[in-house]
């Protein structure tokens, strides 16, 4: 109910009661109407001022309390000097903002809880798969295969070794992400030639590309040095992860292209493949830990499932960006930026 309407009703009741009492004793209609009008005006003014002052004081205290709790005890004196001229409206807005903030926090907590459950489920699966395989190979060898079929025993030992390597990659990558997130890894920022680094990285992966029957092409107009600044080893890790990812998910007989584009204060590096591509709905999640667009095929390919997440963390540590665009059946492009070198 409107505040002034409430005061009007109360003043009307009071003034009518006073006028009726007067009418009972005086028996005069003129006296009745005069007293009714005067008592109504006086009652309305008094009630309006008294109730308004009382409510304002109460709401003002609540408003200051909310603000003090949000901003800290050391802000109380400042708030007392700059209290809202309309405490009711101010308190209402504060409560709305508070409710909106809490709703956002709850949504974030729910999203974090969902991510935590998925992460624990994924990491459990990633560890169990190679562990169970190793356990099976060792038990078979213990049952007498070493003496009964030495050639097959060597095959089993080789498979067990590969699964141990997979566990090692997984543990090392988890340790890498943990250190990146906690800031324990300090970057060795230096000036270096990105053209030279790309050539080195391609040379490092050329055997793997040949194994997948994929050609790596460096799309550059010249081999003239392009100086950038960053941690050279970490940026090489980014290039290795992105190119390696394109080889894993590229098509047999396909091509991976590395390109650079000069921007205003940055250099854009892109790694493009003509592989199977990624569904549009999965693009926002490709940098999540252990996220795989095709889980069965991805696990057959191998890897820890953390490569793209490491890429994202390294570039964020450099205060740079990484993005992805893809079309199913056509291919995928990952791009990231680096700052052009100045005197550092």
C-alpha cells in the first residue's frame, strides 16, 4: 500500500472519530465539519512527518548496515557523511544488487562444481585406462608368457612401456598446468626471432608429420627475421602443442599450414589443418582440461588431453590471446598473438 494513502486513511479515521465525539456533545453540523477538516489536516501532517521520519531512520540504518557489510568497517564514517537522500530507494536498489550478485555467485559455484565433477571423472578415466592395460600385460607375463612365448612377451612389454609413457606425459602435463595456474613458473621474457623458432619447431615434428602422411607448410613471404618478445621455450611449447594437435586430428595425406600476420603492436601466428574439424557447439570448450570432441578416437590417438589447456595458460601468462575457428569436414585454425619486440 502507498505510504501517503495509508496516512490518509489513518488521519481520516482519527478526524472522523474526533468530529463524531464533538457532534455527540455539541449537536452542531457546522462545528462537526469544521472540526473534521481541522483534525484531518493536523492528523495528516503529524502522522506523515512522524511516520516518515521513523521509517526513514529505520531504513537508513539498514541501508548503512548493508553498505558497511559490503564495503568493510573502515568505510562507516564515510558512509555516514554521504548517506543517500532517499534511503528507502537506496536500500531497495542495494538489496536488488545484492540479490543479483548472490545469484551470479551461485551460478558460478554450480558451474565450478560441474567442472570439478567432470574433471575428477576425466582424470580418473585417464589414469585408469593405462594402469589397467599395464596391469593386464604384467599379469599375463607373470603367468608364464616370458618362457612360453618370448616374442609375444616382448610385444607385451613394449605395449606396457607405451602406457607408462602415457602416464608420464599425463603427470608432467598436470604438473605443468598446476605450476602455470599458481604462478610458480616464472617466464624468461626475451627478444627472439619467431621465424627461426617456427622453422625449428617444424623440423622437430617433421618425422611425426611424415608418419601421419601430413605435409607441414610454413606460409611466409620471406625468411626475414621477425622479432617478438616472450619466453622462447614456452612459445615453442605452444607451437609444438598446436602443430602436434593438427597432426593428430588431420586427415591422411592432408596439410598443416603455419602462417604469420603482422598487426599493429603484435604478431598473429596461425596453425591451420584441413582435418575433420570441430563441431561449433564444442568450440568454446576445446581449451578445457581433458575435453575431447571425439573421446573414443582421441584416446586411440593418445596424448594427455591437456595440450590445448597448457597452450591457453602459457599465452595468458604472456597476457596474450588464443582463439579457434573450425568447420566440420573442412578443418581447424588455432591462432595466437605475441607482442612485437621493443627494447627489453
